[in-house]
């Protein structure tokens, strides 16, 4: 079909674009499987349709708290490296912080960690300023103008922003660890964290990925380049009838197509980096 909805359907589509079944595509099935994985990975990591923003809820455990409170200076934590002095022979041990939680490998980026109402500096249950504002003023409709209420809310948010710092986080997609540089002694087991993150779009769950126009063109060019690379070693070999393989031409043509697609990805489909202001 011209609109593949499965992995094999995408492979068959790309082979037909290259001339199959009229021509024999000299690429092994194992090579094609590797190229499909490469194409999907490139699509997920660079294309704005390859990921989606979501919110993951995580419940803190006592093991997380114990690991987060570990002090590297006291010899507790993850041993990072040891250095022995050449002159004195003394050994210096360095420890890495262990204040992290494990995240699924399909999370490609983390934006922030949300705090719950009641954990900031201006809210605490019935003694919250917002609660008292609703109790004493908003209850009598008409006694408080909406503009005054909006300005008051903005002022309270400014106070909360100044007095309650945002949770500092560090994340690398190759580690599958989200480091939380917070006061772990203030955390309690059973407390929830809401993680604002970007998650990879799994084509096994969302079949329209197999029909993406960029994926189809990119995978076709990858298979074409592999085809040319396989035939390069037969350069100059004469076949019956005087036919000669030209693997180099296939390889060069496919490489030019891939270069154009990668430039198109950067200029059209990839989200631009955020500007640094300051």
C-alpha cells in the first residue's frame, strides 16, 4: 500500500520505490532492519512529530530518599574516580551524587518538576493566603473586583516565586536518570512528583509514524545507499551481456539525497533551540 501502517509495510514501500520487484535489491533483511531502526531513531530525536509533551506522575519511595540524602563527602554515594598522587602516594577519592530517580528510557527530555499547592511559601491549608482570600472576599460576590483579585493573585505569585525556588534538575537521556538537587530531608515517602517531559513516539503504538513522509523518503535513501555500498566491491565486474555494476553511482546519489533530507530536517522539521536571554 502507498500508506504503510506497519514496519513490514514501510519496508515493502521503500523497496518498491527502489525498483522491486522488477529489480533485485541487493540488501539483506538484517541490513534493512538496522536501517529501519536508524531511521526511526533519527525521526524521534530530531523531528517535532517524533515526540510529544506529557506529564508523568512518580511516587517517592523511602529508598529514593535514602539515596538522595547520601553525602559524597562522607564516603557515601557512587564512587566516581580515585586519584593517586605521584609525589606523595596519597589517594584521593571522588564521589558522585546519588540524588536521582530512574526514568523510563522513552523520555527524551525533562522540562521541569511541578510542586503541589501547599508546598510553597504562601500556602498551607486553611492558613493559606489564597484560602483566606476566597473565604472572606470572594464569598460575597461583588465585594471584590476581578481586576483587584487578578492583581492580588499576581502579587502572591511574585512572592512565591521569590521565596520558593524552583526544583533544580539535571537530566541526560543516555543515563535514564533525573537528578533532583533538592532538600531530600524535607521529602516524605508516598509524596508525588509531576514531571513535565517529552516522550518518544512509539510507532508500535502509533502506526501513523510508519506513514510519515519524511520517514519514507529517508529510509528509501538509506536502503539505496546500503545497496550501493554492497555493490561497490563489484565495481568493474562484467556480467553476461556486458552489463557492469555501478555501485559507486548508487552510493553517491543516495548520499546526496540523505544530505538534502538532513538539511530539510534542520530547516523545516526540527524545533529551533530556545534563545538565551540575559
